[in-house]
């Protein structure tokens, strides 16, 4: 068990001047009944730390609360949350009090996590001794969470507190003593992106060109790669778990179950119009295959599996126009995503703000970046693919490696350990299409004018080589 750092005093202080507003804050965030509220006030009133005059005023208020029937409380204002997100429990940050210096906190935020310097304006304020984090972005009266910094001068390896995380950084693992098994002691989760079979069409990760051809379904392709990688990594000593082992989703919910949620989401903003039946169906489907499916995988990863890393496998695609008449493209490329680049809209969502901070405080950035470096090198050698370049502002480059981008996706945000998210091959590239038609095979085969490995083995083997290189370097 990791030891938690002592938690500082609560940030709420009831003073006579601000009692009514503090009262409201407490109602919203801490208690839901007047009885509890009265108890809270009574306890505050008896606190000897309060100056006598304040104690008296507080006691009078408490007496009044006992005798005067309290007005019913207004229901708490719902916070701004991501799709199917839960109201954040800010006490999860208690374990990270005084575990990071102001300099490092600021550097990680600016360099990796914020899309630009304004992204966290009014949401995360950096003071000399602490970060002041707004708890509910649409309701500032709900208060702030104070995350105190580790003083720069006291930061030494001997005094730095342990960081709470369920995964083990590679430098903490015993050195890989046996060269044939460099991945011993590691638990790796492989997340085959998307769902397969009939669901590929719902997810719009599907196309077919030609009469007697196999359909291209990303979720089935990622599962094939995952199985080969599982075999590779297990032979090298790792314990490997797949988030799914067939073409079925792991969430029990389906779009029909999420219609009411979709309706709520589409009409959440004041003045929203009644959504069309098509829009409602489309949103319910996205809530199923994206939000609910990935959140269910996250629950499994964070609460049950608790791996040392997650590898998310995907294939990329370029716009294929009309799905009924898709076109081939000449482009083919690769890139690797690590978590970061949160927009202001994303940081405004209370649950995302907490998730960003948990990743920052666990320092996943350093591990994801170093691992992505090694995997990008081995994938470059193995696939020969050039890097993909983002032209919008939804991803940012964090070093000089053109293959690595920082981007905030649900999976690489809520799987709470180092995650690398792989996007090699353009599925609607003509050569990739031909290689998928050839299926999985041993050795090499002539595809077009050249001899190629099976696309699945090339993908799996090059990622495996990168992970081996990373752990060999980091564990020794
Ligand atoms: Zn994908």
C-alpha cells in the first residue's frame, strides 16, 4: 500500500460575515438535509479555534436553526459533465497534497495538458503555494479545491512523498535479469479499439469496395493484432489481458437504453430545440459504442485489472466520402497519441478537470512520452510509414518526434495509467486494403509489386519490439 500524504485542513471556514454564503456552499457540496446542516453548524460553533465573538454568533445561528423551521433547500445545480460522466469526488486529490512543486505543476500544464495558455483560465488558478481548482464550473459558489504544492526547496529524492498510483513505474521494477523474458512482472492491457462484426457499421468504422471482397471493419482488425501481440508479449514474460476477446461490446447498455440520456444531453443547454429523431438516434448510438463502452472498459481497467500500461490499438482512415461509394486514398501514415491538449470546453467539464489533474499528478506524461518514443522508432522500422501531421488545434506536438502527438481522448484520459494510443495505417489506402484482403499469414507474400508480412503481424511485431526496448532501458 502506498502511504498517503497528510491532508491539509479543509478549505471551508465559516465566518459570521460569510455565513449565509458558506451555508449555501455546504448545502450544495457536503450535505443534503437540514438536519445534517444544523449538525455541521453546531460543530463549527463549538470549535474552540473560533474567536469567542464568532463562536457566540455561530452558536446563536445554530440555536436559531434548531427552533426556526428551515426553508427547503433548492436542489443543487447540476454540474457540467462529459457524456455519461459522474460528478467528481475532489477528495481523490487529497492523496496528492504537497506531492508536486509549483514549477513542475505549471510546466506540465503548459507544456502538455493545456491546448493554450487560456484553456484553464478561471478553472485552475496557480497561487504561490497552491493550485486553486474550481469545483463546479457553472457554479463558483460551490467553492474551490486547494491543492498545495511541495516547496521547491524541500524537493529531494529523500523527502519527496510517494505518489499514489495503482501501476508501477518501470524504474521501480526489479531489473529484467533474464534476457529471454524482459517483460517479466509486467501487466499489460491491450485495448483493441472499437467493437467488431455487426457493430462496425453502427460505429461507422466499416467500408467495402468491390463485389467479392472482405469488408474492412476496424474492430475486427484491431482484435487480430491484439491476439498476436498477446502471444508475443506473453512469450516475453508479461501478463497480458485484452479488454475484449470477441466482436461483442462489453457494456450491457445499448442505444435503446440510452435514448433518455441522449435527449438529456441534446437539450442540456438553455434554449435547445427539440432534437430530430435522427439526431436522437445518432447521439444514443454514440453514447453506446463510445461513451458507455469505453467507460465500462475503464472500470474494468482501473478497478479490477490495474495494469502497468494500456496499449490502445487502432487503424486510421482518411475521409472516404459517401460510405456507400467509398474511395481509395493514396495517403498512408502512422502516429501515436499520448494524453494532453485539453481545450477550455473540456476543462470546463468538472469530471474532465479532475481526470486531467489525476493524470498530471501521477506523472503519466513522462512514461507515455518515453514509451511512445521507443514504439515510434520500432514502428517506423517495421512499417516504413511516414508520420501523420495534425493541422487543427485538437492535438499538439510535445517534442521533436513527428510521430508523437498529445491529444485528449476518452480512452487515454480515463484509463488511469500510462496509455499509448496507436493509429498506424490508413484503412482506405489501396495497398492497406489489399493487405487486409490477404488476411493473416506466416512469412511473406506478394502484395501488389512487393513482398510483405501480414499487416497484422507487422503491426503487432513492431509494437512489441518498441515495448521491449523501452522496458529494457527503463528497468536497468
Ligand atoms: Zn479507431
